[in-house]
C-alpha cells in the first residue's frame, strides 16, 4: 500500500472486534509515530499503550461512554511532553546547526517566537507535534489492516488521574487500535476547489 492509498483508505473506526492484535503490529505503529518530524526535533510526545480491560473501561468513562474503548483491544493515549519540549525547543539550536538559520537570525527568531506566545503557546506547539506522530500511527495502522479513530472528546483531567500522569505530561488524544467490525464508506470532504487556492485569492481576501 502506498502512502496515498493509506491516506484514502483510512476511516474512523468506532466498532472493533475483540480479536487480539499481535504485539509486532502495535510496535510498528509506535515506530511510525516515533519517526514523525517535530519542531527543532524536540519530540514532545509519549505513547501510553493500554491493553488492560479495566483501564480501557475507565478511558471509556472519561470519554463520555464512547463504546469503542471497551471493544478495541489496545488504546494509545497520546501524551504531550512539556519537559521534552522545553529541553529542546527554547534555544532553536537545532535549526541553527542544520543551517536553516544563522545564529543571529536564530536568536531573533526565538525572541520573536517568545513574544508571540499569546497566539502560539507551548501547548499549541506540543499538540501540533503530537498530532503528526498520531497521524503517522493511524496511517501505519491502516497499512497493517488495523482500524483506528482519533478521539479528542474526553475529560483530560480524568485521564490524567487514571494514569497518574506527572505534571509535564498531558493527554492530547486517544487512539483505539484493533480489527474493524465495520466498513464505513468514505466520509465527505470539501472539493479541492473549495479549500485550495493560488495566491491571486489573497488579493480578493484583502478586498473583502
Ligand atoms: C482531532 C479529531 C478529534 C476527533 N474526535 C473524535 C471523537 O471524540 N469521537 C469520535 O467518534 N470521532 C472523533 N473524530 C473522528 C472524526 O469524527 C472523523 O475523522 C471525521 O468525521 C471524518 O471521518 P473519517 O475519519 O472516517 O474520514 C475525531 C477526529 C479528529 C481528527
């Protein structure tokens, strides 16, 4: 399966068979997540692999009863890691080492970035990075014949309690993984013409 195939075949799966998933397949999904890019390569993520049925029930309770968590044999709790982010991101060192910025421009960029914090705060950046890892995971799951679903409708405070998360780790998303017990059709998307534009449109936007 090539990348575009995996992208177009993936569906949000909300009904799962109880069949166990071989550990190697889960490891492969985690590997795909681990290889995601991140700003200054800070890798501000942790992947909590939950198999225990009681814990999955607690996840289900924390997510307003969404039954997929009781069914899917594995749930990945995608965690943002503020410590990892702080350790690597603050100086922009990696961008300078990679030649993306001179030291002087790098220092200016990081100072400007800090000033923009109100619109672009740490948690936004951490979540952006985590989402790339999570999407790698669900695309790899698709290639391996596994169903998955992005879930962000859950009580973060509850998940933090259930897993005794230290302060620097916070839940970003829940991703059940397992064999699908449904075959939903592709859900609609806006046509390309409604979402992709060339730069001439920017002028029209300015005028409106
Ligand atoms: C960030 C995000 C959060 C989502 N949260 C939930 C959720 O809490 N529960 C759920 O059943 N589906 C959730 N979904 C799945 C979407 O409803 C689904 O992706 C969308 O309807 C398109 O369908 P498709 O994924 O099958 O293409 C979420 C998807 C994303 C990307």
